[in-house]
C-alpha cells in the first residue's frame, strides 16, 4: 500500500528523532562537534516542502486518509493548518537554538525531543478517532515535559516540570474517562460516527465536560492554566515559543475535534465557548498586568490570546456562519507567529545578558532598558511581536482580531455583539502591559550590561527577522493566509454539521 503524502509529515520528524540523538552521542564520544542541529534542520526542511505542497492541494479532491486497523488519520484543513504552523515554528526554533544550547551537555536530547514533539503534534492534527487522539496527546505531554525541565540542575526548572507533569497527567486521566464513557454508550470511537444525532444524552454531556477539562489543561483554559507561566519561564526560549505558539493550540484543536463530533451545532455550546473565551481574555490580561518578568508576562498573554480563538469558534457554532471560525483559525496562525517572534526575541536578550555569562535568571523589563541602541533589529522584532499581540495595525494580530469582531457584529445578535465588544476592550487593556516593554526598549538609557554585550549570533537573528517579516506581511495582506484558514474553517463546519 502506498504511503499517503501527508503521512511523511509525521514519519520524518519521528524517525529522525532517534537518528539525531544517536548521531549526537557518537559525536560526543569522538569529541567532535554535535551534528544534532544540522540533522534536525535536514529533517524538517523536506517536511516543510511536503506540507506546503499538500496544503495547496486541498479542495481538489477528497481529504486523503489512512486506515490501519483502529488507527484512522485524515488530512483535512484543520490538520494541515496545525502542521504548517508546527513545522514553520519548529524549524525556526531549531535554527534559533544553535547558539542557545550550544554549551549544554545534552543538546542531542534537546533536538531529538523537539523533533519528536513536532511529529506527535502533527499526528494529533490528523487523528480522526478518540483513542489515537489521546495517544498523540500523551506524546505531546511526555516530550514537552522533558523539554520544560531541560535545565535539570536548576530547582525552578524541575519544579515547573513537575507542576506541568502533574496537571497534564490529571488532564489525560479525565480524557481517558471521557473516552471510556463514549465507548460504553456508543460502541465506537471514530469521530465521524459520533454526534448528537445519536442523542444528546446525559452521559454525552458528562463526557463533553470531561473532555473540556482534560484538553483544557493543555489549551490553558482558565482555571486550568496554572502550569503555563512556570513552564514558559523555565524552559529554553525555543521551547517557550513552541509551548505558547503551537502546543496550547494543538490542545485547542483536539478539543474542537471532540466537541464537533459529540455536540455538533448546539447553540448553548457556542455560548459556553464564547464565555470561556471571555474568561480567558480577562484573567490572562489581569495576571499579565503585574508581571515584570518578560517570559511570564508573555505566558499570561497566551492565556488571553487563546480566548480570541475560542471566541471565534464559539461564534461559528452559535451563528452557523463560518466567518468566526475562519477568524479564530487565522488568529491561531498569527498567534503562533507573533508569540514565537516575541519569545525568540526575548530569548535572544536573555541569552546575551544572562545565559552567555553563565547566569540562569529571568529577563525583566528593566533588563531591556535602551536595548534599541545596541540591538536595533532585535528590539524592533520584539516590538512588532508584542504590538501585534496587542492588536495594533498594521500587524497580523489586528487583522485576525478584526475578522473575529466583524463575524460577531454580522450576526446582528445582542449576545455575540456583547462578547466581541468585551474582547475589543480586552485587546485595548493588553496594551497596558505591552507598552512598558516598548518603552524600555526605546526610551530608557542602556545599562552597563547592555552596552558591553557582544553582537547576537546570526542563527538567532535570522529566525527573528523571518518571523517579524511574516507578521508584517500578513498584517498588510491578510488574504495570503486564506489557503490555510478557509479549508480549516470548512473542515470544522463539515464536522459540526455531520
């Protein structure tokens, strides 16, 4: 049987992971420079080409599928969108990490785990049955846990890893109970065969609650988000970008797949999702307001940003119009790029000011004082990232938020209009904690440490510049992302209407 083209997006990273690890170990024993980073890039670049080719081919035929016993994979628009952002951000994180982890003894483990995490996230995006969705979800939890606690000699890193592990394990248990309940009542686990057409029973409602709680841990739904600030702040910056840019979004996509299969187009589910989105925005913004550590601030920002995506999907379920979901998926892509940019830019300053000097300490807003005079490119990139997250034009974040707001106003219904109005106010509120970062970069005097810092490595500068250019280009020409967001929205609408 020929291997479907999309399956290589899973196989290439997963099969390359052990090769990268053993290649690094062999080089270490022979006292040679580790090839782990080069091997990782060589694995991800062809996977990216395959992803673009497969994504452009959507809509010309039925979604390609793979059936292996109980395993069912389908390359629909939602899976292709997740694969694209995972591979883009993963490749740039690998490139960025060349200098960041160059002095670490276990860098081959870092790259091997990063490749494995990329592979299992792509697998989750393509999964079409509940049990295997849970298996991929567990794979994300295991690989990301090990990367969160990568600095194992640092007590704070181990503490963050343990907190993340405990909460992820609890979420996984809830998901497994939900799966057992669905199997008991329906007799199968295929997402295509489930749905309210079989009766929106009490057991189905309980299962939905278990899935919202279980997947909500990974998606950082309030109040299940408490692992996020510690994990983001203690992980290497490339992993922080992945956690915020794609890991929490993979959890959200898993949740949406299950809700579409079990609940379908239930009006009250749309209201619940809009309410969850509003709560995430409010709590995330309020918690970020008091932060002085950059990575913790960005972590709480992710809690707020996930709320806009949920709001967009909730609008679609409530109004039966695809525009809200398309806006939500558009914001998913933009958030991955903007938050990846913000974390990598902040990580470059963290490396230059602290890690390069052997200090494992957080990067604060005060550390960035006058950075634009010494590092104008990195300062501009960080400014673009945070202002885009704040929803200012002409950056990508403004366009995706505007699309969500427009979808809400087009319903001509009081409830969605109230929710999008609340979201717009929260977008303005977020500028209260993004603005001090930009102010420190451009208006304050540089510290002695900043003045004496050597130039940044090119491997850090290149991915930051690419992401900054992407955020600006998408903001000016938002239609360039329609090839990803429209198929994703159509796939969700088809799942809701089964």
